[in-house]
């Protein structure tokens, strides 16, 4: 018994040490975000001399015309939240009719969604951009450099996996529930919105987490559809533009990176169980 | 049973938003993309694109930068697959012991996965270029003094290292789930029969979690093959090196090579041909994945 205890203590120490090493980049990130430029050059590893430098850096970041941090954060929030609403709602609707309609068309459409998950982004990205330009020429609706264009693209890329997840869940919902509601006089859409949608909550959480983390962090699609330096830009675009443009002001870059990860980290700490389960489930099934 | 008109209207009404987006964003660009790869496509909307047959693909065979990028990506994917799985499995074994902080460890190791690769790459770029050389000075560790990102060979391993650091916690959680499904009675019975920890791991745990190995190997292989974000922010493809007498970018993975070909060098047709090759490789990997996962299921 004593040997087992000593063994566990050793393991605890090893794991704790690994854990600290694992987090060391975040230490570097935080301390340097609060230093002056001179301090970053002379003492990268130590703690900042005075934490008040943080405010000066923050003001510099918020006022920086190349970074436009506030506007970019707002755009990121708008793009992520609108995309999530349309992806979750429309995918749930599609999955429900696909499960409840037994026909060759519905099987074909579902198989098409599943097969499309193999298609890597790289093979559609170049023609997508010129196709969006063609749509603009033909219909007069601008798709590039707009919110609706990017959100529509996220619906296209995000719905396959979401439909797949909803599909699996809806198959397990007893049909009798819906038949009873129909007999009581509900129309089909009412059945969906009043009965099915509330039951879907656990998958909806998974769908929101998976898509939310992907869209919030996504770089390549916004890069192609919005472009660096555009009026509308997401946080990753803003940071990439800021780093790529001038002499590297690392203390400001570090603070910008820190600000970019704070919302996700806070969200993760609040809902880690859901997030870990959702991300693991989603990808293993997909 | 014939479907009622209402059922049909609802079917198409509910399906159309995602179906429309899917056709416009994936299906049409995919078909266009395959077609463009056989033409002199310039990326300009509405310009006529002359059919050139397999010319773009034939050009790829002669392009050393592409060949090099392909080889580096293959090597990178295989090395990452091994490293990530190894680290993840060891971490999973640790955090499934009766440790006091095991929930904190699990969440902590997982955390990098919720942060974007672009941002993590920039953080690590700073660590490699500023923090580690400083640490090397202070502790007089020679090989740390020079940034790992400056040398072609070490830059490759820096890339593997950062992605493993990011992704291992995720793969760890899949192993944790598998490890928790190993029946405790089986391990206890083996312990009573005199099997040591190593024997129990080798003869009970490992065979029981074999399906998780298959799943994770493909997951890491495919994701490494598609790597872009960390590549852009950590090395940007740098430094340059020579390959078969030509200058190439030492850490330029395929996804970045495709992007650069089309958008930096303005050769859309060739970039698209590369993307189609990229797609074919991934499709083959996916088919293998389905095949191996199915085979496992039968065995169990």
C-alpha cells in the first residue's frame, strides 16, 4: 500500500511538471503582453517591472489604425453568432425532414452530405472566390467582402457535419410523439418548432461548440472572402495583417494575441465538460 | 404510401436553405475547380479559359518546389502522427491514474485545441525566436541560443513540436475515453494472477483500445496533411533551402504551396491542379480509414 502511494505521488509530480511546461508558452505570452518594448528586448523571461504598462499597451492596441481591434472583435462576434444561428437552425430542419422522409431523394441528399465531408477546403477555395465574383456580376449581389457572403459560405461548409450529427440524434426520437401532435392538429412545421427543436438541445450544444470554435478561429476562409485590410475583418485576419505589415512590435502583438484568446479560454473554463465532449464526439463521428 | 402535398412542401422547404448553400459553396466550386485544373484558368471572372488537357498536371511533375513540398508534407504528416499519438497516449495513461489534479490536467492539456492555430503559431514564433534563445544564454545551453526556426531541419521539427503540443490533448481525450472502457475486473483479475503493470498494459489495455489507435492515427494523419494555420504563423514556409539544385521553402507544406501558387505567384490553373492532387490523396486516405475502421469492427 505504501509503495502504491509513493508511486502515485511520483506520478502526480511528473504530471504536474509536464502541466507547468505545457503552459509555459502562455506564461511568456502574458508577461510580455504587459511589458514595454525595451523590456521585451532586455528581459523576455521575467515578470514585468510594473503592471501599469498593460494599460499603455492596451490603449496603443485599441488606437492602432492597422489593427482596429475593437471593430475586428465586433465583426468576429457578428460573423460567428450569425453563422451559428443559421447553421444550427437550417441543419436541424434539413436533418429532420431527411430522417422522416423515406425516399430515394432523401437518401441521396444525405449520402451527398456525408460524401462531401471528404472534400478538403483547398480544392474548392480558389474556384469559390471567382464563383462568388461571377454571382456578383450576374445578380448584382456582392458576396466577397460582405457579412452575408461569408456567413452564407459558413452555412455551406458547416452544414454537412451538423446535419450528420442531427441526423444521428433524430433517428432515436420516437415517431409516435410527432404522430400524436399531428392528430392533435399541429401542422408539420409546428411539430418541428414546438416539439422536435426543444428535444434537440443536447446535439445543438455540440453543433454550436464545434462550429463556434472553428469559425471564431478560422483564418483561411475569411482571408479569401474578406481579405486583409478590408473594412470588415475578423480577429485572426486583423492580427495576421498587423504582424505582417510593420516592424514587429512584439509587446503589442502579445497583448493582441492575449485579447484574442481570452474569450475562448473563459468560455472553455465555464463549459469545459460540454466543449471537450462536443469536440471529441463531433470529430470522431465525422 | 403517397406523400401528401404538405409533406412535400415541408420537405423541400426545410431542406432548401442548407441544400442551396451546399450547392453554391461546395458542389459548384468543386466541379468548376476540377474543370479549371484542365484549362488555362487565370482566376479572372468571366475570362475564357482555354482547354489544355493534362498540361497543368504534367507541369507539376517537373516542378521541384511542388515535389519538395509534397515530400515534406508526407514526412511531416507521418512524423506528426507518431509523435502526437505517442504523447497523447502517455498523457492519457497519466490522467487516468488516481491523481488529485486529474480533471485540471485533462482540461489543461486540452486547452490549446480551442485556440486557433494561427494565434498559437505566433505565440510559439515568439517563444522560439526570443524566449528560448534567452533561456539558452542564461543556462548556457548551446543549441537553444540560435532560433530553431532559422535552420531548415530544426524548423521542420519546431513545426511538428508545436502542432503536437496543440493537438495531443485532443487525441488524449479519445484515448481517455477508450481507456475508461477497459473493464476494471479484467485488469484486477490479471493483477491477482501476478501480471505486473507493464504486462497488463501490453496484453490487456493495448489490445482493448486498438480501435482508438486506428481512429487517432487517421485523424492525426489527415489533419497534419491539411495543416495550414500553424504553418503560416510559425514559419511562413521559411527558411529557404536548396532541393535538387533549386531554391525551395524548407517548411512549405502542401496547403501553403497551393495558396502561394495561386495567390502569390498568380498561377491559378496550376494551383488548382495541385489542389485536385491534394484532394485525391485525402480521398484515398479517407477510403483507407473507412476500410480499416470497418475491419476493426468485425474483429471485435
